[in-house]
C-alpha cells in the first residue's frame, strides 16, 4: 500500500490520537516505536514524530537514527519531536521557567508558509511540555510564536522538515486538523484514498488470496469487532467460515439467547456453546484481575479448541483484534508499563495448531463501525457499547460466584434498559455496573440491612483511549437507583462514578 504515513512513537499519550486524526483525513498511517523504524520506507510518503514524556536533555532520552528519513521524506515533528530535532541539530533546548501546559494562541504566524495555510493568527493550540526550544537548529526558520513560546513552530531550510511545539491532534488545537492536512496533502502530496469502501474491497481481496479454500473458525462475542470481522470473512470465503459463540456465564442478562437470535438474520454459520459452569469453576477463589483474565482466556481456548475439533480440517482462527489492542500490547517502554493484557493479542498455544487471521488489526473502533456500515450491518448492532472480553468478571471486584453474577446481571439490565428507555443509550459510548467488594448499612422498611454496593459507570469517548464521564440527568439516576435497590435483592446502595480517563480507566479492573 503506497501513500502511507509513518508515525514514530516516542511514548506520548497522544500518539494514537495523531493516528486517528490522520485516518480522519482518509489517509492510511501506521504507528511504530521509535526504536523499531521499518527497514523498508518505500511505501511511506511522510513521517510524523510524536511527543514524549521524556526530556531531550535526559540521558535516557529516545535518540533514534533518522538519517534514512530526514531530507528523504517530509517530516512533521510534534512537541518532543520538535525539541529532538533542535537539540541534536545545533539548537538549544532548556527547561521552561514554568511548565507550558494547556491552551495557548498563535500570536505570530509567518506569511506564505504552506504549513499554516488557512490558519489565522490567534488560532488556539494545546501545549504540553516542560522544556522549550531556545535556539533553532541549523538552517531553522521560525514559523510561529505564542506569547510565551517564541519558537512554537519552525522549518528547516533545504529539506521538507517541519516542527511544532504544540499538539495539533487534540481537539483543543482548533486548526490542528487543517495543519495536518496542509502537511500531509499539500506538502507531502499524500492521497486521501483511505475510505471504508476501499478497505472492504482491499481486505476481501486479501482474505480470498490468503485463505483460499481453507476453513476458518471465529469466536463471536456479540460485539461490534467480532461481528464486523465475521461479515468481512463471510464476504470473502462464504460457507468456509464457522462461527462459535461461547456463553462464559459472564455475559449480560439474556445476552446469549438474544445475540444468537440476531445472528440468525445475518446469514452467518453460528453455533452457540453454553460453557458457563466451566468458566465459573475456573474462576473459583480468584480475586486478582490479571489472574481472572488469564483463567477466562485459558478456559475460552480450551472450550474453543474442543469445538474447533468438531469441524474437520480447520486451518485458521479469526480474531476481532483492533489497532488499539495491538499498540497497547507493544509498548515503547516495554511490557512493564502494560496497564492490562488484551485477550486478542499474543498468539495461541502451540496445541491449537491454527494460523491466525485478523482482518481488523489495523482499524480503530470508530473505523470498525464505519466499515460495518459499509457492509450493511444493522445500525443497532453497530451502535452496541463496547463490552470487555472477560465480561462481568472484571466488573465484579474480588472473587466470582454465581450469586454475584446474578446480582450484577440484574443491576446492569436495569441500568442499560433505563438508558434505552430515556433515549440516552446512543449518547453514551460505554456504560455498565460494577459490583464492589464492600457492604453497607441500609434500612428497608423497619429492618436494618447490610448488603452490596454497586457503582454505575457511563463515559463518552471516540475510541476508548481517553474518556469523560457522562453527566446523566439527576432524575434518571434517581429513578435508576430506586429501581435497582427495590428490584435487585442483595443491593442497598448505588453510587455513580464521575472519574475521567486518564487518570482513571474505563473499567475498574
């Protein structure tokens, strides 16, 4: 694929956001860690250097060899990238007198510069750095300043290298998308051909060529990712796709039956397997979140392997892995900073003897939905909230029992159905309930109770990388709380989680 954009990740929390903004311009891009630059750069039309939590002045600062990139491909260096080019090319970077974080405005913009075409002075940008570029690198030309940052943007004469000390990828930079378009389309000449239709055509063609007449088995979850992956594969290989939907006993109330019913109308070959008792047995006595994830993952593989053996001559296992799973599992700083393991990433046990096919591996969640729409998948199914692979196991803090699952299923049902009834479901990106490992005193009638506490969580987001809690109406929360306490035996207190990501995560475990 030509006209790609290479994003070198220096560990910034915004790197994936850069990629999403580039994709929104209908331009394909890929993220690589700064220390794993592809040897073959012939497919790339431009390179973006990300920000970083490091200081370029630190001994352990990322310091890649860019000799095969600079002067050969157009480069846009963002924040740390801009400081990196200055620091190692004859400029000077020093600590700022005050940390420059938050909104700023471009007070000066150099005339007739293509990077700032259609961007006016006073345009708002987002700063996030504790160092500043005091002196520009050799052949550096200042392009923009703010009231506090003299060298907010510059270019290097003699090469198509541009650098900015602000973040164009965040929404707070009001003309950030325009700046990225100026760089990628007008300066680098990248074509805007990355569309859902083009992805479907290319992927179906590649799947046909790769799989041929071989059989593929796919584990459906009822979620958007696995469903879109299934329809793509069905379009490519038809009857050679075998789908298995496993009930792990940790799904939402009545979800096993309702999802199977939905799939009946899609022409997919789906087998439902109820293995709930097997999963609950594997989880007995486990409280640690990672141990629970591993127990569920291992049991799923065992159940899935048993079912796959019922299908003769299966060669491939298909997974609904998406790009954030891949990126988060290959950290710039190594596995020590992994927040949680992803059930779709990391390969298969040797005994399964299956090759892996992941048709959505390079897509973000919002792109998956757009591809699903292109494939004609039902709007209601595409609009389903994300649901964790380990299911309610990571929404029950502490050990798992059948009774705790029952309580949380009932609470979750009241909450989610309430969002639908109040026409709030589609305004929320993800919602769910969490069963807390504490009990609290309550009064019901004339009796004192000592029962479970549940937390409700609803967030708005685009792809789950960042998220804000949703300001649900007080009347809705009041009614939901009353319904839960009155209807769900074992619960006497309901709280609402008003934490954003970061610093919190969407799930509690």
